[in-house]
C-alpha cells in the first residue's frame, strides 16, 4: 500500500494510564533491556510504515514525556486520564490530521510488539475497502488494532475505562483478522509479576 497523502496511516500510542497495579515507579518508566517500557512501543511504531506517531500521556506525564525526548513523535497530554482509557482515545483521535485514512492504536504496555507486527497489520488494510484490522493469536483478539477513518466517530463515542474493543463485536462485519504465531499481540505488562515473567522470557531467549 502506498502511504500517500490520501492514504496516510498514523500510529497512536496510548501511554496515559496511572499504573496503579505496578506499585512504585510508573510501569512505562520501568527498564526493559535498559530502555523505558514506553520507548519500546514508540520504537515499534516509528519503525513501521506509519506516516505519523502520536503519543497520549497522562499519568506521570512529565516523566514519560522526558523519556521520549529526541523521538520524532507528537505528544498530546490527556488531563482527564483518570476517567478511563476512552478519554485518551478521544484525545488522540482529535489530534490526528484530517487527512488521516486510518490509525493503528497501540498500548504502551505491550513491549513485545515489533515494527514487523504493525506492518503486517497495515499490509492487510485496503483503503478502497476500509476495514478494522485485528491481530489474533490462538483465536484471541489482541493489539495493536487498525481503525479506518469511517469508524473514528464510533470510537469517539466510547466512554469509561475501555477502548475500541467494545465495538469489535458490533462491527464484526467490517473486521479482518490477521493471525500471528506469537503471543506478543496479547501480552501486556500490568504488575511486577508480569514484568518479572517478561524478564525471565528474555533471558531464556538470549
């Protein structure tokens, strides 16, 4: 797919959560291979075929933004982040340029997602017949998810501590799944145990 001005795909990295389950330092600032977790998500988005990368911050905003200094990203701060994930989604969508054809929504606490995973999702998008593109593993839906512009209004109506997942069943006629052989598209980091397990897995790989 040619990412010309008419078919621009943006990446929206949601990094505004309060990290209440991790304890201590905000989870997105925890180091993975010496790099803050949030930078892994941002690096994946920057390395993919996205025309723009936008990061929504909220909880620990100043520290997370400081961790991203030097990265070619746009940042929007969500002052209403305590009211749930949907508020970050709204902030990010509102900040996208009007010619954005679709957006890949990434969760910043999924550090195993790579640029190649995002590119596989983008490759499944046909701007002539726009559909929601959802990665799956073992029959389970994961992230990131690509949303075409025709569904932005529906995403803006989502409320509470939820993202677009609540819409997927209602919009399944406009949904295409892409099967992955890795559970990276399912694995998020919420607790110290999650982080310890991730570290253990990476040591086994290396």
